[in-house]
């Protein structure tokens, strides 16, 4: 009986040859693409039209290799609509991954009101990664009859209905956005006062007035306003003088505190003194 022949080794050798051939073809194709890129760079120095055509060829060839957009991963999005992001960037499934201009895409994203910064990366072979940092509104800036959401850096956020953020600190003053971080920083040093302040105005004299308990105007000094507020808090705890009769607490002169009563409170005191 003739011996049984084994084809396993021949089959293994044939598969190995096929894999080597496939790898070689891919290497040749990629080398050709890289070569075309080099030619394109050279052509850029001589003809912008040639360079443009070369890069288009490069994009098509890379797409044929499988570097096509199949998925967009957006990280950091809470208030920004993802559909708006995709439409703005004009992204479509199957688009060449290398045909996406990352610098232009970043610029477009950062034009969206809610987005502070954007980072875009290609994740080969078929994913575009978008990481955004959204603005966090900390105050409501009222200016020229309009209300604008504002983050700590003074950047504005456009919203259809700012009234839903009415619980935020309200600030006024033309240059308030440039100094909002300064305000929040010194208020954070006096938390007992901070939670009682509902409104603040930045004045041309480079200082702040704040509204305490909704109706008492506290005029702060230009320098060391947190020290003035700490002093006010200490005196209030000791003498309990801050009440609805107070209209203005003037602290613009360091070490001094001047009180101004409301007109009705003044009349009341005069009446009491007259009948005493």
C-alpha cells in the first residue's frame, strides 16, 4: 500500500508565502504613498496646484488602505449638542481620516459659545477623537439692557434664556468681565459674607461695590477688599448693627466704617428723639 502523503507542511509554506506577498504589496503601496507625499512637498515649492492634487491623491490612497472615518468620539460634552458639533465639522462616515483639517476643526469648535477649548486627534485607523472643555458660568453680567452668562475668565456664553441662571451672582460694570476672577477670589476668602452677596458692580475707580443681604450697598476699597469684608464681619458679630435700616456701608477708607441710614429710618429716629 502506498504511503499517505502529508500536505500540512506544503499548506503552511503556501500560506506563509501568501502572507509575505501581501505584506510586500502593502509595503510597496505605503512606500508609494509616502513617495507621493515627498513629491507633493517638493511640488508645493513649485506649484500649489500640483501640491493640492498630490495631497488629494494621498488622502484617497490612505482611504483605500482603510483610514476612513467610521466613528467620532466626543469627550467632555455636557451642554454642547453633539449633532451641532458633527454638522459644524461637516463630518460624514467614510470620509478620509487624513482629509480632515484638524486646525480648522479646532477653530470651528472653539467658535461655539459653550466651548472654551477643543483638542482633536486622529485615532487610526478610523476614529476621530474630540475632547472639549466647556465654559462654567459663575455669574450673570448685565450690560446695556442685556444679560450674559460669564465664566471665571470673563468669557461670555450665549444662551436663549439667561433667566434660568438667575441664582448666579449678578455683576454690572463695563469692565466687570476682566475683573470677575478678582472678585470671586477675594469673596472666597470671606465665605460667610460671600453667601450673602447677591450683586456686585465694578466701578471706573477700579474697585467693587457689593450688595449685601439684597439691599445694603457695601463700598469696598480698591486695595485689600477681603480685609475690609473681614473687618465688617467682625464688627457685625460683635455689635449686630447690620439691619434693614442700613442703606450704605462705606469702607473705602482703610480702618474706617461709615454708615448711611435709609431716609425712612432717619425720620423714625428723629420722631423717637422728638418724643423722648
